[in-house]
């Protein structure tokens, strides 16, 4: 497959944009080679600048759960644009959006719109600290919550050591209030609460981790977090930027039946436009300005065009059986891949929750922790990724990202993908 235009554009891009991209993982650093520049998308397909077609399992990193160019979403966006792109004042569509979110997400009684997932988590953390009057934040290694200073933290050497910044430019003083524990390891959480419980403002977690590939919670993990938070007066924040409206209509909290105090949302809630949100218990949300003292604001928050895309998307994903159909397709894709690998004697383990999936080149039969993910064969992943790309299948260009199925993927698309995988696996 020839991608001459992408090569040329990337050369130019690197002149004017750091690393040639506006968000790091797009640069193909994890897989090598030149990132693909796209100019058009339709349904389940992306078309690059040379007009090569790819089946898209990235979906703009999650938002495009209806596939690309959904007619209802586009009609809604066009109408909103014609009516005015931004007012910086309250609008009816914001109220409709807030009502819809409260109706769909079990724990959300009030919600505030922002413009990205990062803003949502940053604001939720501030609110949790303001509400509890405490400073410490607990997070988990391998979970990503956007590029918020206090959340860009590596675990220290021991499970209970205070976090160190994972990027230059973040003062140690900012991250010393962040404790980083092991995902799916409740014992470390218990020990942490025993030592610091009275000072912990909140625990923030991806209820299905999607930023270390796809790692679901083990039985009892989320329940345990809920209990430790309750016992110590700390807030539980589910970062559902990725899982919200994806693993189930009501997100992971509906799927696993656990109620967090606060929830952060992004991706699907904007239907492809820049939108995030955070919401939860009314008594907590009432602490937010202007109702309460915790400050938070945004010039383009609740932008009507973005709301139009998001609301139309939420209406469509609310249709009966929407998520069950997607989950069945994701399951067929993962089972198909696992079967092909087994037939060829290649170690491969898969994870899948609803329309979110992950596969791992490894002989480990269960992937539940960050350490398991790190032990996988990344070189094999790179070869698989490029083999699939050259055969018209666009997977996330990193072994540490989850994949997504949209309602535009047909059974034929899954068949095609598996046929290509059969060929590529044979070459590994
Ligand atoms: N939280 C999670 C779970 C995410 O997956 C992401 C983005 N991948 C974010 C937060 C940050 O969202 P954004 O990129 O919109 O700032």
C-alpha cells in the first residue's frame, strides 16, 4: 500500500508542529513508521491522503461509536451551526444535554460541561479536594486521566511511596499529593487507606482501564474501592471518559453496578466534537461555582455545536440493543483473533468489555495488571500492526491502547479483518 502523501505531509508537519502531531500517540512512536494522514471518513472506513481505505478500530480514540458521518448527527450539527456557533450564554441544548446525561448515567444528579477529558478530570479532582478539604489523590499505575499536572505521576519504587512526576515541567510539590497504586490490587489500596485514609480526598480510577491496552477490573476491585472510600470519607471518581456510553449505555458503573461519587466523561459525549463533562452527587456538585466556592469555568463550555453533535449521538446510542449488538461484534472479533492465533501457535490473550477490546501477544493467560501488560511482546505487536495497516485495517498505533467497535462495523468488516489477521499472523 503506497502512502506517498502521508510521507510528504509528515515531513512538512515536523517542520511546523512539534513531532509533527498535535497529540503524541498519533506520531506512531509506539510502532515506528510514518503516521497515516486521513482526509475523509465514512461509516466504518477511513480514507488516507492517497485514498487508501482502512477499516477503523480507533474511532478517533473512542468518540465515533456511530462510525463516521452519521446522518442524524451531521443534520443536528449543521442546524446548530446555522443558528450560531457560540453565544457564551446559557442555551436550551445545554439543559437537554444535562438532562440526558443525568438520565443515562446512574450516579449523576448534576453535570457540568467542559471541552476535553483532561478538563473534566482536572476539575473533578479540584472539586473532590474542595469538597472534602483534603489534599491526597489516589490513582493507579497504567491509568491515564489526561495531562493534568497532578495526575501525570509515576508510581514510586514501593506501592506506598509518594508519586514522582512523569514529565518535566511538573513541580514535585504538585505530585507529592498523588499516591499511585497497582490497578486490580486491593491489598495495596487497603494498606494505603490504613496509612493515609483521613487525608485522602479521592480515588480516581478508570473502571475498565483503557490506557494500558484494555484491562477490566477483577471481581471485587471496584466494590473494594467503593468500600474503602465510604469507610474513610473519601470520594470515588470513575474516569469514564473512555468507558462512558461505550461499555454499556450507563457506562462501566451501570455494567458493574457500582455508584461512584463523581464521574468524568469525554469522547462519545461530544460525538466527535471537543467535549468533556463531570458530574455526580448533587451535594458535591453544589460546591461548584457559582452555586458554591470551588472555581471552574470555560469560554466554550457547553458550546451549542458541540452539544448538538453529542446529544444526537447520545440519542442514537440509547436505542434498544445498541450496546448488545456492538458487544457481540467486539466479542466475535476477539474470539476470531484468539482462534487464529491458537491455530498458528502464537500466544495471544484478549480482553473485551462491551464495545471495547484489547489483545496481547503473550503466553500469559490472564492480563489483569500493568505488569502483565508490560511483559507482552511489543515487537510482535508492531509487526502485526503494520501488517494489518498495509492490508487496510487501522488499529490503535500502540500496544497500550484499547480498540473500539462502532455501530457502522458490519459482520463483513469483521470477516475481512479476521481474514487479514490470518495472513498477518502467519508472517509474524
Ligand atoms: N481519561 C481517560 C480515561 C482517557 O482515556 C482520556 C483520553 N484518552 C482522558 C481522560 C483525557 O481526555 P482528553 O484527551 O479529551 O483530554
